[in-house]
């Protein structure tokens, strides 16, 4: 009786593991397919950040997030193009001041953000982001920097470009070189993080589950044996 109890507990743990794996690999999948762009990189939303350079080396897609991290001396105003150009803080579209503002980039187009604190916008604390339709990602849009603007043909084989200094969420935290990935990326030089796969997230966890069950096959076999007897 004791060993049966132990065996059924092991079966439970297999199911547990499967659930946990599905859960985390789904999260992993979705975090791999969206990018959180920390505005200004390591120095954040601050006058010391070179925001013009930052936007030049970053490509924005619908589905990505912009994250503004800033101290209490700053705020974030979303403005129209005219206010952006003139650093006019009097008619913002939206205002944020909680120190950590995440803006989902939900549609293509250009959006403008400035700091509302006196003089900061004039000192360069302003950012303009051109958001590309997400579909351009899957058709081989160059996900990462390339110092070229997104519209010109991207160099297909650029030397390891300096990754953007952003400590944003690593695109593919622990996915090894996708050994078990069921779908091979489109031809091209894109790493896993650069390509959006058009498969449901749960499918992403299948290889892991298969590995799990292969590893646990002896356990399952023993379990069957116990149930028969
Ligand atoms: Cu400011």
C-alpha cells in the first residue's frame, strides 16, 4: 500500500510538472514575442540619456511596450507632433508621473513623449517613436538595431551590433538555441528573439512535455504494473 501511494504521488508529480512546464513555457513564449523597451536604456528617462541615439538603435513594433523609468523630478507627457517639436507642455494628450510608466504600443504610427518639467524637453528629454506593424516582424523585419533606419534594406549579415544598452527584459531568457523547437525559423539570419512564430503559445511547451514524459517513462511503466496487480 505504501509503495502504491508513493507511485501515485509520483504520477501526480508528473502531472504537476507538466502543468508547471506549460505555464512557464507559455510565459516564456509570450515574453519572447513582445519586447519591453526601457526608454533611454540603463539611464532611463533622464536628461543624461541620449534619447535620439536610443531611438535610432531600437525598432518598435505593435505589441511591444515602452517603459519610462524616472525619478520624481520628471514626468511623461504624451503629446502631438507640434507640441513635441516646440516642447510645449500645455496640452498633453496624456500625463504620467508615477515613476514607472508602461505604454503599450498598440498600433502602428508615430508617438511623441516629452518631459513636462521646465527646461527638460529643451535639454533633450523627448522621444519620438515610429511603431511598425507587427506583421513586418514575421516577414523578416529586422528585429534588432542595425544602425540603419528600419526602412532601408537591413544588412543581412551585420557584425554583432552593440546590443542596445537597455536592460530590458531579455528577449529569450533561457531558450537554448531552440534545439527542440518544432518550427524552424524562416530563412535568414534571425535569432529566436528576432522572429515571431505564428503558433499558439501552448504548442511551444510540447517539446518540453515530451522530454518530461520520456524521462519519466519508467515511472509511468511501474505505475501501470501496480494498478494491474
Ligand atoms: Cu524631466
